[in-house]
């Protein structure tokens, strides 16, 4: 069994270290130790996407994820791209919970209207990525929480930056989306036909 001690590292470093180890040699078992919940969720999801069955234990501030191959699991990372019926795969990245600069109250109203109007993109809307202040749109009390939950039910993948959630101490308050890391976000950008950043 190979052990990866990724304590003290923020995402995506624990996932990248785990990925590098698995690329070096095929392993039946890998043990990864992290010290924050965002990294724990991301490492677990990555291992599952690689066909590992995972078990989790927690001691103090440390999370230990043990991945064992053999019992193949369905990929649990951001879902693979699917055909949009001849359309495009558009990724929308929201880096804030407000749109534009000048007046915060107006900016919040504009962002609410933007999120509510995204459905007009139809099946071309493929990924919605929320980073920095944008993660605040996913918590209870958000004016667009019900819209985001509806999008997710319709099959739109919503990726929410784990490092950002940790920074704002919102990880436990997130109500929608997949806690993710920069590796997933960069991969989604590569796969998208178009990226729109707000």
C-alpha cells in the first residue's frame, strides 16, 4: 500500500499528488491523508473516478482515505461530456455573487437575473462553475438556490470550488453542486466548446 501525506496542502495539490502516484505504478491500495474537508471530498471523488472503492476515517483534523481497487465503482468525478444534440458544450464560470462593478446591490440583482435566465441557453449549458465569491450562491439564503437546484436536477453539472468554500467557511453550508478542485475546473475548460466567465 502506498501512502500519500497531503496534510497542509490545499486543493488541487492532494488530488494532483494522488494522480501522480497512480500514474507511476498500478496500485491495488492507496492511502491518502489530508487535513481539510474539501481535499477529502475531492480525493475521494478522484479515487472513485479511477475505479477505487474508498473508505474514510477521521482522527482529529486529519482525514484518511483508503482506496482499494478490485471492486470497480462507477466514475463519480464530474460527469463525462455527453452530446447536446448537435449543439455546443458551454461552460459558464461565475467568479462572484455579483455582476459588474459600481453598486453592490445592483450587481446582486443582475447576478440573480443572470442565473435565472441561464435556462434560455437550453441544452447547450453544460457546466456551471462557481469560484471565489460565486460559491456564496450555493448556500441557504441564496436568492438563486432553488434555480441552481433545479438546474442540477435537469442534469447540468454544477462545480463548486472547495478551496473557496473552505476560505469562506461555507463547506458545511453548501446546498447544491459538487465540491471540486482546480484540476476538475481546468479539465472542464478543456472539454468545453466555449467558456463564458462572469
